[in-house]
């Protein structure tokens, strides 16, 4: 019986590559003041989908054309976690050390949105104070990593189901 390759090497490689790409994209959104655009931040999900798909395909290619559902799920979840770690570190560093004005712009857009909903000034201040408490470096990093792991796992459930190729039982 053929022994399968470990999944970690492929997941780390694609996690690092797409983590850097995702971080650069996020920082470019901050630099060009596009972080409040309702559509552009979700393009980072496309990077996550591409990373998981490419990692599973690469593993399958290296593993004689076979990848089980569990292996694909593991590769996808690990790739998502690494992307979350890399982009979480770099984006948090950028927002806390280099330029924190994107956080203020997000707060301003949130204030406008809440005012349009007809909330009172007291309610708006409470909401903004609460959201500000989630902007500490540790929580920004934690939510980035956890969000990437969760979304990566969900995407991996789907992508690995599509890309799986089981090794024949009797080879």
C-alpha cells in the first residue's frame, strides 16, 4: 500500500504565499483609503479560496493524483490558519504601529450608518465605545486568525469534497 505524503509542507507553503498576498492587498486598501468600501474587503476571500484550491491540487499532484476528503480538509484548514496568522500579524502591525487612521475612518463610517438608522447620540457613543474595545492589537489579531480559520474550514469542507480523489482500495 502506498504511503501518503504529509499535508503540512503544502499547507505551509500556500499559507505563507497567500498570507503575504492577502496582507499586501489589505494594506493597499488602507493606504488608498478603500477599507470602508462595502465590496473590496471581501475580495480577500477569493485569495483564501484560491489558496485552499491550489494547495489541495498541488498535494494531489504530488501524491500520485490522490487526495482524500480528510486530507483536503486538513490542508484547507491549516492553509487558512496560516493565512490568518500571517495577515493578522502584518495587518495588526500596520494598524497599530504605522497608521491607525483606517480604524478612525471605519469608526466614522459606522457613526454615519448608525445616525442614518436614527439612533440617539448616546446609543451611537455606546456602540462606538464597544467597537473601539475590539480594536486592541490582541483582539484584532485574534479575530483575524479565528475568522480565517473558521472561513478556511468552511471553504475546505466544500473544496475538498469537489477535489477529492480516493486511492483505489485494492491497488
